[in-house]
C-alpha cells in the first residue's frame, strides 16, 4: 500500500478532532450543569452541532497529550488584547461550549452557547470600547468587529453563559427551538451521546460523500465509500477519555438496511487492507518500528458493528487513540515543501484539510 495513502486514511479523524479543539479556544458553565443545558439552545435547522465539555476533559491525561500534538496557534493580537482587557482565559475559565452550523441562503452561520467564568463588567466594557452595544428584548446585544468585515455578536443569557454568532442576526437564534420532529430528532441523538464529553452530530441534507470525495486528493478517493456516505441521514463522532487514551466512536445512520450493511463491509475491508499494508515488506522498511507498532495498536483496537433501531439502521466504528499513536502521527505527518521566494508552490499532492 502507498505510504502516503495509508497515512492520509488514518490521520483524517485526528485532523477533524484537532480542528474541533482549536476552533473553540477563544470563547467560553458551571460544573453543576448537564450538557443538555447548552444543547437545548441549538437550532433545529442546524446542519451540524459540536459539543465539548472541558471540565471533563481537563483532568484527562489524553488532553495534555493532544495539546502537545496539535499545532500551536499563532499569536493573535486581537485575542491578546481580549485577554488583557477581560481576564478571560479559555484554558481555565471555559467549562462547556456547544456550536451549531446553519445554512442561511448562501451563507453558513455559526451559533454558539458557552458556559464559563466570565467577568461580565469587563467583557461588556471591552465590547463597548471595541464595538457597539444595543438593547433588544430586554437583553444587551454586543457586536465586536474582527478582521476584515467579519463581526461577532453576543449576549449574556446568564452571568456565566454567553450566546454568540458570526451571522447577521443573533435574535434569530435566541428563540426556543420548536417542539417538532426536527428538534426531537436532534435531542434524541444528543441523549445517545450524553456520556461523551466531546462529540459532533451532522445531519445529512446534502451530498456530503460526494463533496468529501471531490476535496480528497486523487490517490485517496473512493467513489464507493462516498456514494454510501451520501445515503446516510446522520453522522456522529464521539470521544471519551479512558486513562491516557481517547475512545472514539464514529456512526453513520440511515433509514435503509442495505447501505449501512455495505458501508460496514467497506470499513472492515479498509481496516483489513490497512493492517495488511503494515505487514508489507516495503512498508516495514519505510516506517520506524515504533510508528508501525502505534498504527497496528490502533487498528487492532477497532471494532465495527451494525445497530438496528427499528426506523433507522446504523454502522458504528469504535477505536482507541493513544499517546503513542499521536506521537507517531505527528512524526509521520507530511510537511508541505517551502515554495521559492516570490513563487507559489506547484505541489498538487498536498493534503487539504
């Protein structure tokens, strides 16, 4: 098996997890609240919802390993000024956050509800100095410009809870979700994942598999896999720390039995192919022994099963991410070549995230 193709497959999930952690470093529950408190605010028309409970993750040895693995964010003058003015540090002050992505016309809006230790007076003062404040429906609405024409609009729902969006209207998200079948469908999946401190739920209303295949470098594409993903109605990813490792569960859910059964067979085939590739003599020569052992450890922890919930059928893949795997992935991660000064890189094989 081509080494680059093999590494691309097994690093894909890690890259998604890293983006989740990095994406919510800036905004930040009180420890006594349940996840449903922030998830209850998520709009029923969302295309995806992400949730992370840092109070549960912080004591985990795996989180410290993940921080070592993830690329350090670049210094941001705007964020540095925010820290100095408000005293808020996500590393210690953010408890929980839930984020919804919703499509409105041609725009995709982000809406988040975050619980944490906030100094409301300092944050309000900073927002008024950097942006604007107005009163709507009995709430203070703050709008702060970011780079370019982007803005973040937020309000305090409680002293320790903030709602924010990068969309044009925060008020659209503040109304309670309707008690209809769409909202209940989201709540059902949130209940299933309530024991995991980090998870994502994606509702399929577009050709996600086709889009993923189009963005995947040619050597990694699988038309069969993308066609099966297109037939799923829901995709969930959940992670739960267990000692120094993270137990990850990926699940694809649809209304028909045949696509999920076929998807299960394809996944099992890919796992067997990856394990066989590690036994290939050429791969043995290309990989360091500890890197190969880390990949084998992850593959041997993988378990694929089918679930019949009556109206829906699912295929679930469970596997462990260990510190050894993170270290191996970091050591083997491809590095883009440095383009000559004044010229753009012509390397078309660079993996796009």
